[in-house]
């Protein structure tokens, strides 16, 4: 039985690697996304233009403008001379954020220790604009605190911020562990989703069914190559993350591969279920992408799960990405043990058990009717 299973696995791997198109399909997405995602998929705000309407010629306003211009987020400062011009540069998206200093800004700051200023945020780019406003507000708060200490005023409260696990807030450290999950998802799903559909489309499924292999062994023989592909792709991404992009890794390699194995099995279950439903490879491709987009959206990668409606939060419990992305981030950025990992591993194993069982049931139902 083991020899028959190994023969089927060898056949699947040869089908994947024999044709140049298949090899490119498995490797090119990994390489392209590794090259593009860490730089393109970033919520950091850098090299933006800051609009300034400075109606105050005082020293405080001038110094604050100079501090803002020295930040990495705002290397370009666009000085405007009227409120109408300020509105125009925001309307035409020449600036992401605009600040207006009133005429009495410096005098009020000197006399009372407090002063008001206005920030105009481009709501069409709300996420980036809010982040940019956070940068500008931090500069303003630091400036106010320094002036208060110089004038002998004790601040009412002072918050000291320490960023755990990512001290310098390097956004690539946030993106790259998630890429281990997202890119692996595509490769593993395609391999499994196309497997049975390809056999059915090429007319070789009947040959498999009359062979000594049982339907269960056929499913196992389709799952193992997908798991191997997922492990290889994840290894490439992890090595590039550590040795090319400098992402730290704080745990044993065995824990990483344990998590990857559980994740690959959960994905293979979805792939087998899709493949058992579809008659052609084209339908299987569409099924993969119909699964991929909602899975990424519901994973917490683009928006926190806690922000979603309660119904969708329940739906996310069946999404392997929702459980694996926090797990792989923890493996890279903090020290975890097997006991802590178990909270993310058991949902993956439960999803794998349900989807593999459903895929097997669907496969048997279709080949026996």
C-alpha cells in the first residue's frame, strides 16, 4: 500500500515539475511577491507633501515648521499664503495633510503655554492621512513638551512609548510573516484544486479508480504533493525574510515547520473540496480565487477582525489564514513555546479535519454516482 501511495505522489510531483509552465506558476508568484510586497504593501507614510499656512511670523511657528520639514514623512513642505489656496492644494491632492498656524500662535504659546492650530486631512485617503496626522501630532507634542520643560512647567502627564517586538516600527517586519501565509495559500490551493479536476478533464480519473488505490489513498496522494509544495514555498519566503530583509527569527525551526504542516493540511482540505466539486481545471482556478479573496479579507491582514460585524467574526473562525498569520508573526517576532502555539494550531487541525473529510465525502459521492 505504501509503495502504491508513493507511486501516486511521485506521479503528481512529476506532473507539477515536468512542464516549464507549471514550474513558473509555482515559483514566479513567490519571487515577484517577495520583491514587491515588502515595499509596495506598506501603511507607512513617507515622502509625502505637507501643506503649511503660516499666518504667524513668530519664532515658535517657524521652529515647528522646520521640525516638521525634517521628518521622514514630510520631506516636501508646500507653503501657501491664504485659506483659499490651502483648500485648493487639499482638493487637488497636492498635499496629504495641511496645517494652519493662526496669527497669534507664538504669542499665545509664550503667554499661556498653549496655542491652537488647525489640521486639514484629506478624507479621500483617510488611512494614510490619519497616519500622517499622527506623525505630525507627535512632532507637535514633542515640541510643546520641550518648551514646557524649558520654561519650568511640569507636564501634567507624560507617556513613554516602547514598541514591543518591533522597536523601530519597521513595516516589513509586519508584512513578511504574513507573506509566508498568503503566498503559501495560493500554491497549495492550486496544486490540490487542480489535481482531481485535471484527472477528470484528461480522462485518467477512471484509470485511478480501477487501480488498487482506494479513494482514501487517492486523496492522500493528492494532498502530500500540495503539502510539500507549501513547505518549499514557505521555506523560500522565510529564508528571504531573514537573510535578505533582516527579519529576526526567535524560535526553533521545528516549531515553524509544525505550524506550516498544520496550515498546509487545512489548505489542502479546501483544495480537495474545490477539486471534487469542479469538472474542469478552469472551474478549479475560479474556485481557488473565489476562496482566496474572502479568506485574505477575513484574515485580519487588511483590517482587524475585531472591527468586523459579529456575524463575520464567527465566519472568520473557519478561515485558516485568520489563525496562521498571528501564529507565524509570533514565531518570527517573539519567543513562543508549543503550549502558546497550540491556541493557533488546534483550529488549523480542526479545519483540516472538517475540510478533508468533506472533500473525501464529495469525491466518493461523485465517483460512485
